[in-house]
């Protein structure tokens, strides 16, 4: 339905927070990071292969750093923040609808 589409389109990006459980797998993609070489320790701690190119850190290969359901460690959250990666999203989950004194199941939103 149109209402369900509007609600689903309003998902917001969210950063990884230390201590939370990852709702999805998170992969770091290869390429330039924009970070200076002094920050290679973040990548080394997470066993992410890097090289220095033109005074910045480049990631050499794709690397899975979080698996769905895994507890997010402070190092994961810090690295994702430094890379400006917001891997998760939040949106409203309608459980029921109140209309003219009646409570209706949210499943009605799935009817097309």
C-alpha cells in the first residue's frame, strides 16, 4: 500500500555502536580511505590488508568485519566512523493502527 511504502522509504542510516549486535553483515570495500598513514593501527587490529598510496591508506581487498548477530566492538565502531560508513538503518515498525475507536493489525498495510 502507499502508506507502507512511505513508511519504508523513511529508513535512516545509523552508525555502528559499540556493544550493540550487528543486524547485518558489514563489509569494508577496497579503495582509498582518505586517512593518513598514522592511523594504520585500526586496520592492523582488524586484520584488514592495506597499503600507503600518495600519503593515505588504501584498503587492498574486501573484508567482512562484522557478521549479523555479532557484538560490535569499540574498534569496529571507531573504524566505521573514521571511514564514514553508516552500515545500519532504523525505521518505524507499525504494530497496530488505531482508527475510529478500533485497533487494526498492521498486517493490513501489506494488502495490495
